[in-house]
C-alpha cells in the first residue's frame, strides 16, 4: 500500500517501476496470507 502512494509521487520512471513492483509483491503476499488464514479456519 505504501509503495502505491510513494510511486504516485515519482517522476523518474525507474523509481516508479520499483515502487510499482514493491506494491504488487505486497498485494500478492496479502492475498497469500488471507488464503492461508481461511484455509486453517
């Protein structure tokens, strides 16, 4: 989530791609954690 907000304020394309990648990894991990929690309960 933080990567998305910081990425929106960037004008350099390499930094924008970096924050975008970090943001996507965060969303993927969030989905995996939620899926794991649902599996155990």
